[in-house]
């Protein structure tokens, strides 16, 4: 029994060492990328922000899109209906000098509402725009975000330039901090290896010519996931994706435990449908960790109760924990570079990223198991059944 356990533990430690090495590479990339001067490239840009309903911090999030330090751009805010309450929030921001318009896309019938909104909005952009930028309304970018996201496209061989989110809690709490820890695992998956990066729909820039040549709008048809689809299309064309480290943007707010489970499970259900190999790897990795760490912890307690030797077992558990804790710590410290205006909030989360990461892995296991039995998700008041990457059935929508 113990020999089998130590065999699995050895595999887990090996993966932990590789993960920590990846963490150091991530730190080096962030430092190098954020200190590099930006290319002098700032063409006309159309920023497309699909939205539905009110969310915490929405007014501040929208205002950041209208106050970018960028010479020439427009913003298209896209809604499914003209009486969306978020439009009232937007109307209070009309003092901005930046050109913006409201696009009413109508209700989706054969795809996710966000994708439906995007497909309608790309037909309304300024003919002068050379770059399309997609952003989520729960992101709160800095004033230089647009400039830093678009600049890498000076290299016309790039498929896209992408940022990612980092959850910043306001009041704290277990659920909010665990969400940040859970999300950090994906955030640190970006690197200088442009063939392995992916597009995050909340912060992606792509040349308009590339978007049209790859026929991305049609490829979106029937999809719920804008970012998985655009990533797939770009990779099929063998085009690299650049991770703009400066565009690691804050998503500010809190959640309760129910919202945490709903959000994380939805992400993994989408992953299972659009990238099943990632879901399989996640299921295996989180299962292995649960067996080694949580199963080992139970073994440790049992051996203590029976008066059996525990030094080796305790050492193994300590090594597994310290490897993850070290990565969590260095990862949180380095994101303070692109998120320098949130360093105070990030410092409050240090203990969470050091000590809660095992529960983040356990949450991934829960998400993966649930995703294995269900493809139904609820997103912004709409319930979908994900039949395939190109077929989403709308089950119900709120009124």
C-alpha cells in the first residue's frame, strides 16, 4: 500500500518541480516583457465590448475603456436588447471625447449571446480601423492597456496579441481569494512560447486583415466560447499568439461560494467541449494531487493514531506543499509589476496564494468531475446546452 502511494507521490513531486520551474520562467518573462520598449505602432482601433446587465464596478470598468492613452480609437458597446440596464450606466459616461456607439444585436438563436454580439459588432466598426480589440466588461484595464495590447501587432506575422485577467478582491473572504488562486494557475500558463499561448476574449487584439482572412466571424457561428474558437482558428493557420504581459488586467470584485462554484465549473465545462485534451489532463493532474496530498494527509493522521513512523510521509507531504507554495508566492509577487496600482490589494492575498493552492487544485478536481457529466451552463442569465464546439442550444433566458 505505502509503496504504491510513494510511487504516485514521486510523480506528483516531479510535476511539482516542473511547475515551479515554469513559475520561474513566467517570472523572467514578465520582468523582461514589461521592461521592453513598445514598438511605435498605433493604428486606428475598434474596441468591441459585449455586455449584458449590471455587474459590480461596471461604471468604473466602462470608464477605463473611454479614457485610454491612445491616439485614435472607437468603442462599440454591444447589447442584446435596447432596454439593458447597463446602457443607463453607459449614458452617464457620455462626457468622454472618445468616439463610441451602442450596438443592439438582438437575442442569439444559434450561438452564445456574447459571440452573437461580437459577430454583429464587427459589421459596425469604423472602416478606417486596422485592428480589432475584444474586451470583457468585468475587466478594469489601465490607461496604457490599449497601447500595450496593440503594439506587438507591429510584427505582422503575429496572429494576435492577448492579455489575461487577475482577480483582485475588494473585501476579501475565502471564496473571493480562492477564485484568485484558482485563476492564477491559468494566468501563469502564458509564456514567451507563442505557439502555446491562447487568446483570452477579455483582452485580445488582432489585425482586421487577419480576422477577415481567417473568416473568424463565420467560425464563431454556433459557438459559445469566443476565445477558444479564435485560438483554434489562429493555431490552425500556424500563426503565433503573443502574451502582452503588461495587459494582465485586474478583474475587481468579490464572490460568494455559490458564485465561485458556478464560475469555475462553467469554465471547465467549456474547456471540456472546446479542448477536451486540456480537460483530460486537468482531471488526471488534479486527481493525482488529491490522492497524494489529501490522501497522504489522511494516511499521516492514521499512522499517528496507530503510533507508526511518519517521518518519510510527512517529508513527502511537506515537499509537495512547499513546491506549490513557492510557485504561488513568486507568481503573486511578479504580477505586482503589471498590476502595480493594485499592489496593496495583492499584498493582502499573499497568504491565500501560499496556503490555499491545495484547495484550488481540489476545486479543479470537482470542476473536472462535474464537467464529465454535464455540458449545461448558465451565463449572464442564459442557460445553454453545449452540444459541440459548433453547436450550442439555448435552453432558457431571463426576461
